[in-house]
C-alpha cells in the first residue's frame, strides 16, 4: 500500500528498502529509529508500519546510504541527499523545537500557499463574470458544463470527501465525511477531555488514545488554510513553554483553558488549533512507536479504500 494516509495520493516507491519500498522521499531519525514516507502532494509524513526490529534495521541502512553519499547538504542538524532516485531527509541531533519548526512549517505553509493561490484564481474568475464578455459566457452552453463540474467538486470536497475512518465496537470502519469533520466537537471537564465525531453510522464518543489519533487526522482538515512560518514558530514556542507536546495537550484541553461544555474544533483560536495539530501528531506517532501499529494499519487501509472509491467514480 503506497497511498498517503492523509490525502490518499501516491507516495511513490524506492529501491533502497525491500522491506519498505514505499515512498520516493524518505525521512528518518537514527537516534530514535523513526522512519517516514513523505507525501509529495500534501507534505505530510506517513509513519512506517514496520515493527521495531525491522524499522531499526531499515533506518540503519538509510543512514549508511546517507553517509556514503558525497552530494548532500546539512543545515541545523537536518540533512538532505539524493540516493538512487530517492530523496532522503536525515534528522540529526537537534532540539525538538528546531525539528518541529522545520517539519511542520513546510506542510502548513504549503496549505497556506494553496489557499492563497485558490483565492487569487477564484475571485478574479468570479468578478470577470460581471464584464460584458462574462455575461456572454453566462448565457452560453459551456457555462452549464462549468457549473456542473464546479458543483461536483464542491460537493465532493466539502461534503463527500472522506477525512478519516473510525473503528466501531462491531469491527466496522465508519466513514467520516468532510461535512461531519467540520462539526467535530470537544468536551472538557474535571475528569479530562473527549471528542465527539459524527460519521455515517452515528456519532462516536472518543477518549484517550483513540481521541488523540482522531484529532491528528481531523485537525489538518480543520486547519485547511494552513499557517505562516511565524504562526508555526509561535505554536512551537507554546508547546515548548508547556514542557513538550504531551504536557501542552494536557494543559490546553482543560476547563481552565477552554471553559466547561462542548465546543467545535473550528471555534478554537487559530494559534491553539495549529499548536494542537503539531502536538497531537507528535503524540500519536509516539503511541504508534510504542507498539500501537494497529492504528497505522487502520489509517493505511483508509487511504486504500478512499483511493479505490475515487477510482470507481472515475
């Protein structure tokens, strides 16, 4: 399976790792034996589903390739190299804040850039319809096809697009569409926090590790407009001041910070949403590395199902 678990696009392939031939761009952390396939489309890092023994061996092999490569660049502990048509990103001994800023700024800025480009295309195109030439186009047969195509895209992206799947007690995987994801809500009380996510079979009340994984998949959709580099830097600083991702989550999702009751994720302050996206992703990955590989398998299967559905529609 070589699909991104976040956007379902193809990750490409490599010929460096027979046990993990997924991804034409690989990121690895020798010190902590972490391995990711980086999506060329959405820039998100897909944690490998290899067990600890296989992952440690794979990372050691990539490190050997990197060291033996003469043409490489290293800056602030982050190394870049090209080996056998595969891009390698080596994470060295750098402070977590430096690594997080480098890693998350790229993908959040990519979303911000895409949002700006879409706005620069959409609004001029809409305003052009008010011109004499635009009015002629509105009365033409071509306009009907354009409206149908645009309506189809809007319905797919904002309504039917699958954001994630939730494992139900029955063993089924329930689809969370985009329209449901935007209504996801969080409740905090003195006992902790829980997440309510609507899906095609009802609403799930998630807490603990399940809620954390769900937040890691939902927040990139909620934060669809991305963030600038300064905003990412401010978010990382908030996490650092709290003492790390885990403590930031524990301190942020409290009655003292959010107040009592239920509120949607979309209603949270933008800087808090960005910081939470970074923090919950880090904690979800740590959980997987501690042996929770079943979560990665569910996300991988979700990407496959989404890709299969898109193929059938075409």
